[in-house]
């Protein structure tokens, strides 16, 4: 199983979109500054994720979210997921 995820850094008001096979390990890598693109902005928290059967599907979804280039869109994804709880 693979995941497309969104992280949020409250201290810097930044979002990060990525994909991974293991969300826990990936979040740990982000928060221990082992990911070059996020190491300046910890701590990160997981605010959204989607599940896929293949890495290709997860990667395509990541790129689709990034292509929109909109904080409003990202926030709407996060809000829609929290409404399901």
C-alpha cells in the first residue's frame, strides 16, 4: 500500500506534499531533518493522506495536487477529510 500525504509546519505556515510506502517512517525522516526540502521547517505533522495500491498511483496523485498550486485547494482537501471523521 502507498500513500500520498500532506504535511503542515505550523511554525512556518507551510505545506509539503509527498508520497511514501510508510507514513510513520517518512514523517520521522521529515522531522529529523533527513529530507532536504523540509529540513528547515520542522516540526511537521501529518494533516492529510490518501491510500493507493501502487507507487505510480500515489505519485500521480501527488503531482496532481502539486499541479493545482493552491493553498485553498490543499485546505479544502484537509477539511473534506476531517469532515469524514
